C-alpha cells in the first residue's frame, strides 16, 4: 500500500496536468482551431495535415474527433473530409508520448512555478491561458517524477512481475490497453503512463507494450462512438470510421508482428531506450495505418454510406421533443459545447421558420388542420427554448475563452428572438381557429397585401437564420435591406387599410385581424433581423 499510494497520486497528477494543459490549449486556440477544421477541403492530404496540427494543438485526438463529428452533424464538413482529419488526428495524438519520453521531469517545478504565477497573478485572459498550459505541462511531468520512485520499487517486486508476465499474452495485453483507455477516456493518458513506466525501469516486454498500444488505439474510439449516438447518419458514419480504422489497423499490425517478429526487433535495435521504443512504435504504427487508408478514402466513404444508409424518417428527428446535440451522454469540451449549442439553436430556428410558413398556409387556406399542427410545433419550440436555456447556463459556467463567452451571451438573446418568432406564428394560427369567419370577409386587396408581406417576412426570416447558421457576416447588408422592405410594406399596407376602412371597403372586425397580422409579421421581421445581427460583437451592434 505504501508503494501503491504514490502511484495513484502520481498518475492523478499526470492526468490532471494533461487535462489542465488541454483546457488551456483549447481556451487559447479552441475557436481558431475550429475555424481551421472547418476550412479543411476535400483534398485528403490537406485534411490529414489539419488533423495532425489540431490534435497536437489540443493535445487530444478525442477532442479533435468529437469536433469533427459535430461539424459533420451540422453539415459544415463532409465524410471524406472527416476521414482525412481522423487519419491525421491519430498521428497527431502520438506527439504527447514522444514528449513524455524525454527526461525533462527534473524541470517540472520550474514550469509549475512559472505557470502558476502567470495563471494567478495576471489579469489578461491570453496570459492566464498560456499560464494554464505551462502549469499543466509542469504538473504532467511532476506526476511522472512522483510515479518514478514507486514504479522502480514495483520493478523489483516479484508479485508485480508475475502480473506483468500475465500480460505477455498478446490478447490480454490488447484487452488491457482497450479497457484502460475506455475507462480514462484518453489514449494520451494511457500511452503516457506506459512510457512513464518504461522511463522508471519497469520491465515491460516490448511485445507486450506494442499490443497494449494496439488496444489503446481501439479504446480511444469509444468516446467518439458515444458522441455520435444522438447525431445524424453522416456523423455516425464518421464515428464508425474511427472504430473501423483502429480495429483494422490493430488487426493488420498485430498479425504482422506475429508473422514478422523482426519488426519489433528493428524498433529495439534502432532505439535503445525502452520509453523511446514505445513512443516510436505508437507514432510509426499510426503513420503506417494512415498510409494504409489514404488511397481508399473515397471508397471507404462509399462503403460507410452503404453500411449506415439514410433512413426515410431521418428528417423527422428535427421535430423530436428532445435535445439532439446537447445530450447529457455526450462528453463535451467547452469549444464543442459552444458549437453544439449553436447547432441546437439552428435546429430550433429551422422549426420556428418552417412553423411560420405553416401558419401562413393555414391562414390563407383557412385550414384548421394546419393551424392545429402549428400549435403542436410551438409546443416543441417552447420545450427547446427552456431546455437550451438550461444548457446555456451550464455552458456559461464552463471555462470559456472571451470569444466563446461572448457567443454564449449572444445565444441567450438569439434564443429569445427565435422563441418570439414561434409565438407570432402561433398567433397567426389562432386567428384561423378563433376568427375564421373574419378572415373569410377580408377583401381581396387585403389578402393580396398580407400575402406579399408574408412572402417578404418569410424570405427575411429564412435568410436571417441561414446567415446565423453559417455565421456569415457578409450577408448582413442584405438582411438589413430585407428588414427595411418588411417595415416599409407594413407601413404602406397599414395606410391602405385605413383608407379601406374609411370608404367601408373592409369589414371593421376583419380589419382587426388584418392589423394584428401586420403587427405579427413586422415583429417577426424585427426578431429575424436581431438573429442575424447577433453575429456582430455587442459593442458594434
């Protein structure tokens, strides 16, 4: 027990340091890294490069892969791009093991001191984020130094060596790597611990370490699989590729190790230190697996489309009365949480926009069925409004960068605007249910004007929501022009209505409905305009 406690403590420090460093990296560059990923093109080599770069920057292939699943889910990235980035992410994640293999734990206290000073005593957010990265880096290596002494004692413990002998069975070694990684949800932590054990002199046979690495690569795919559960079919394909990639790679190279044992001998003669041997095997195994898949990226994408075909009712999931992107079972980093919150808002906006069209159809067709359907959809909008608000409060308490915090603040206001569009659509539906006779008595001129205003309002709402979804500020002048058109038409048609009332061309009771419709549509235009202009920083609105 005296030996075991420092091992647990050291490993805890190691994981905490890694998590602290990853959080700092994400806070410092998470949004920029998202933009880099979104710009990945169908060129598989460029996508691979982005995958390597972003994974090294985030210090986590899991975070990078979950981002990719979210982008695919939102339609910002296709499956070919996702596969390319995943290939790069598996190579990028080996950087940490290479770093751990350097014997720099003696300098860990210096990093801890410098990082703590930067994090605690500087107010500027960018410096605090860098301080968090440096602090995490120091804690990571300090954890390794804490681990070293008890691990060296373990190395001479006969009972511990018996346990190690058990894992000389390749199947058990692979299973151990898989289970441990699935539990800690970090291949970086699992591989880092293995390298740290080698640094401490624990006599792990290199063949055993190699099969543990193969199991680690399979285990890291579990988190991505969980993240894809509430997602669409394309995202499930991206997650399934993650599993397929790791399983096929492990099987191919596991078989090669059996058939050509000289492969492991080459690693041992090329690098003399056990820790470096493990780190290099981890890197070169992932590079070789990537090279195996590169020529077949498009063919793999087609295969995944056949294995996981689209469902006829897939589009109906949009109207399910539950959250799709902020499910509690999905593991979210701050950047991914903000991205998924954006997706939930876009989904709610889509429902509100389609409900407006349905309400107008119900009004002009005097259809009680469509009016009732509008009321049903409004219940979904209200549910999403309350659920997303609750999640935004939770996200707001996460360690967000300044840009992410501002985005979340804007989301609260945007959510309210979307909910108000739903409310006005419900008002229009209720006119059909409560005042159908009055609608029937509206003059042809009044109906014609309302149709024209309805088309202008729907165009504005649709374009505003698309602008918000794509985060495209270049469309804002067009939104402003459309909103001005809705305002001008509302004023013009209100004047026309007053003239018709004076000349008794319009029934007064029907006139109330006309006026209410003008007000509803004009306010929908205002809310749509607010949604689009929420893209601008608060200080420039």
